[in-house]
């Protein structure tokens, strides 16, 4: 996974096979396997809605929404790096206001 914000969505192998060529432009390769990098994700319905940032052929920013059935998704990993997650003691940081 690259970057410090967003989500990596991993699919079951059968899902990748079923989605075929249609999913390939959105896939990224990494040490953890093939996944889709998203800026936002909504898991509140039958479909997993992923918002991806990309560029058009002429280099302009573009937003793509990709939706797949929830049963195709194996795992979603948060790539947020706020450093304040967990149950151990924390140091006060100005951004968090502790």
C-alpha cells in the first residue's frame, strides 16, 4: 500500500476472476497482494462503494466510484496514519488537544 490516507480493499480470488478485465485498471500490486486503493469507502449497503482518485488521459484529476457486492471483499485495511490508535498511553499532541 502506498500513501498515508485511504483504504486498501482486498478481494477473494474468485471475485477477481468473476470481475475479470473490468477490475484490472483499478488494481494495485503490493507486498500484501492485489488490492484497490480508495480515498473513501462506504460499507453501509449491499454494495461496497469505493471512491478512487485518478487522472484522465490529459492529466486532469478525476474521481471514480467503484461498487462491488460486499460478498466479494475479503478484507479492508485502513491506511490512515494518525498514530493515535490503540489502548496504550499516549503523548499529548497539539492536533489532538489532549
